[in-house]
C-alpha cells in the first residue's frame, strides 16, 4: 500500500524552468545544467525502487516515498520507507555508474569509471545515520519496533565490490523484493498492530516538510540573468505578440499558448503568485488587457481587484508558500 507517492522533486522543476529562461551564454548555465542532470539521474534511481516494489503483496507493506523530516534543527531525507507490523525498513537509493568499491575501513564509496577514480560519501553510513534520527523520533511511539536498511543501486550495469564479507544490505534495485522477503523471515515477530502502523504513518506525514528552494539565491542569479519575453522553440528568436498569437518573424512559427509555460516558469523561478504588472514585465508586453486575458485563461485562483489582484500558482508548485503570498508583493 503506497501511503505517500513519489513526485518529481520541486528542485528539478525549478532547474528546468531556469534552463528555459536563461541564455546558454550565462556563466552559470553549465552549473545549473549539470546540477539538473545529476538530480534527474538521482530521481530516476528512486523510481526504480517504485518499479520493483510493485512486486510486493499489496497488503502488509505501508510505503512512504521521499520524506523530508526535521530533526535537531536540520532535515534528513528518506528515499523510501516501508513500514510493516514486524519492522521498519529504510531504502537509500544510489544511481552511480561504473565500478563501486565499498571501503569499510574509511567508510567511503570509491567509484572507478574508466580512468577516473573518485570518492563519495558511504551510502551505508548515510542509511545508518537516517536510522539513528528516525529511531529517535519514533522511540516513544514504537519502542519495540526493529529498524533496518537497504542500499539500492539503480543500474544493473553498475559493478559492486567490497573489501569485506558480502554486503547483505546492499543490492541492485532488481533484487530489492527478494531482500525484503528475506527480512520478512528474519523479523518474524509482530511488533505493531494496524492502529499503531496507521499512527506512525500519520506522524511521518505530519512531520514531512517539502523542500522549497529559493532557486535564484542558490545559484546567485539576479533578475538581469532571466530572459524576458517568449522565445521561438524552433529558431530561438524572440517572438512578438500579435492580437492573441505569438509569432516568430524569423521562421514564421506561431503559437496561441506559448505564454502558459512562461507563467508556470515564473511560479517556479520567483514566487507562487503573480500580478498583471509582473506578468507584463516577464513577458515584455505593454498591454494590461493582454496580460489579463492570459492570466484568466489559465484559470488560476485569485484575490483582490484591479491593480491589487493577485493570481496564485496551483498548490502542486509550492503549497507551503502560497499562504504567505499577501506578505510578499514585491516586484520581480
């Protein structure tokens, strides 16, 4: 039973929006692009967990994906948590290609890819640290519940090596279900009833705090770095608004709804609400009426009247920030 589904991380969506709205000549473009592809690869690795967990029986396994929990003034993230009546399992996902050597002497992961060798933080240690924090949070609610972990390696092409005995808690994603079934046999005594399982799920969902990154601040960008207007997807020339159509004068490409993605990008780059004036500036158009027509066609929730009207992003963009929109009506 999937209690919390996995969704595309907001950071990936924000990186995508930036890449659509800054020039490839921007000094930070390659940094953002590399970060985007790295995070996208990590997300793909996590989806491999979801793919194989579908093989588990539907009953008896409560699955919570992508949790971000506060602890001791910071946050820790759980790629996948499986709660059963017998144990609680944390799955840490890694999508790293090449040959991976787990060094248990220095607690590091060494990756060899061609002639390049580099060290990463040990995912086994990462998983153990997650368990320490999770146990501290749940110790009063479920004091007798055993906790365990698995490190899931997404790609079947990744070669796994170790300097010690076989690693029982590290496997490729395709072996996950078999590992879990082995744990079912090891943890045979029930520690929780259905009510207690539901209480743990409710607590974790309540504690979950989605990340709301300020993407402009993270990359040190200013408004001058953001391209204003609509650019042709065919030839990259700036398009002009003629009546209700966006027209490229270079290649004659035209679109009636090119502004829709631009409005979504505004929500992702800047803030989860927008005014008519802000949209005109962002689209580089003079007509208040045209901006009004575009905003109303998107069927966004709104408050206020006239120049004070505010249009809000759908909750899926940044639900935690929408409530404070009225306090942050500064310009772009």
